[in-house]
């Protein structure tokens, strides 16, 4: 029997992208989101490679471009705010990308393009799944029970829905880095350039401009997994106060804004490795399935591409199990390649000593030179195996 009704868990990026394409192919789609409304927080994200092509097909590329953060590039500064290296936007594979947008702005764009055709259930979540011969009986937190043909998990890296389907089978592997980010008022020292500051003991403060008149600040520090992500927000704030009290530069300014901020994100940077992405009538995509970590710069792009391929294969195959198998076959090699972190990442960007910081800034200064950039462009033109271009997209439905 042809699948008609699909439930998606997660209203961030993968979920609405999947819903957009499923609706286009004639499916009835419902999205359930645990938050009471859209989650509009977060830092800059970028859309590139295959994901940019999909954005064009969705008709949203110009909206993404119009919502650009205005960031001109990244300055690497010392404790006196003296620039040690500069990476202008678009002049290297590091730093600011062509399509740079706040995560929340991208979420709003996707919502606006799906809200008329997709049922959204906010402030609710799946608490039980019971698969039967003709579908999946879904029990929601509010007590409602409904039947769907398929259930797709498109939540975040610590998805509860994923646990209902796969238990502990998917591995969430930390990379040895903790990060926290939040929004602070803009001051005279801020500009349209992002600023990256390395403190000793493998600590980083990163501040980026946005298009709302504020500044997006983040702390990151290297550490073995210690379960800090499980602490209460007040405990996490206290930890950051302790970790960065003597960091120098603008640490005091950022820490002063921390205590009064209710929208603070804190987590252990991790990757998700799942041996399979489907079980019966349930499947997953996005960070819940294959989070590559922000260190790759490909998390959002991977979510967009994965959602597009999953929807396309469901439109192509009458049997959902064949569609899930085709999705895995088409997309897993690309995911595997993206998830390979370069040697030394993230430690190279978080040196422990003053000497290490000096060497990092020296290397970045060399990379940012026009001569090196030109050589890199020549090499790129000869070698088209960039991770952005290693997947050929099919135009489903044609």
C-alpha cells in the first residue's frame, strides 16, 4: 500500500526541509516539535555545495542571501585586540562562507515555506511508538494517539525519538571540545568582522556580527568528556565563569552578559555514527542520524541534502523499505566522507601554550596571504574532489 501519512519529529532544519519535499511529492505531513514554538536561537550557519543547489530548487536561495549576517570575514586577534591574521569572506575555505545566515533565520524561512501545507504540533513530543501491519501507532506527550504510515526522526544530536526507535545503537562520540554560545549587546569594539581570540589552556572566545544589531558570542575549550553537558544551566554558567575568568581580551565583557542571559546553549561537541538509519516503518535524518559536528562546517548542509534524498527516494519507491535502503545507499558514502575530521582537529585551533597560539596565528597569516589563496584556487580548479561536490543530486519527480 502506498505511503500517505508521515510524521516527522523535529522542526529545526532537517524536518521542515523533508516536509517541504514530501508535500511536493503528494504526502500528508505532520511535524511534532517539543518546544512551544520555533527554536530561533543559535549562531551562524552556512549553505554550500549540494545544499545550495537544493535551496535553489526550493526557491529560497535569494531569501537566504537577503538574510545574510553581513559578516565580512574573520579576524584572529591577540589579547590587545591586535589583528594577527585576517580571512576575508569567500577568499578561503576557512571563515565566512558565501551564504552565511543565522540558524534561526533559516528555520523561519523553512517554516514560512511549509506552514500552509504541513501540520505543526508545537509543545508536544513522541513518547511511544507501536508499529503494526498497516502503520505506526504514535502516542504523544499530551495523551493523544494517532496512526501514521511512517515516522521520521529529524531531531538533534541527543534525540529522544531516536532512542525510542534504535535504543543505544547509534554512537554519540565526543571530540574533546565543549562549546557555549549566546547573544550579547553590540559595543563599539564590534564591527562587521568576526573576531577569534585564543587564550592559553586551549580556550577560545569567538564573537560574530549578526543582522539584528547584536553580537553572537561563544566560548569553547578542550576537555576530556566530563559530563558538563548534563549540568544545570546555572552550573554550566558557573563553570564558564571559572574557566574564562583569566582569559583576557574581552572575556570580562562576555562573562558579564552570561549571568543575565536566559538563552545560553552549552554542549559537548560530538558526532553521531549510526550503523543504520531505518527500522521497520521508522527512519531518521539530520543530526540525530549523522551529526558531523560544527567542526566540519557541513552540519546544516548535510541535513538539507539528507532530507532531500530521503524525500526523493520515498517518492520514487512504492515500498518504504526499498526507499529507506536506497536513501542509505545514495547518501551514506557522502556522510562518511564529511564526518572525517582533518588531523589535529579541534586541537590545532585550540593550542594550550603561548607558543602554540603564536604558531597558529602565523599559519593563519600565511593562509590568508593573497599568493597562497591564489595557489589554493588553482589547486581547487584542478581537483574537483571537494567534499561540497562529491555527491551527484538527482532531480526526483522529473
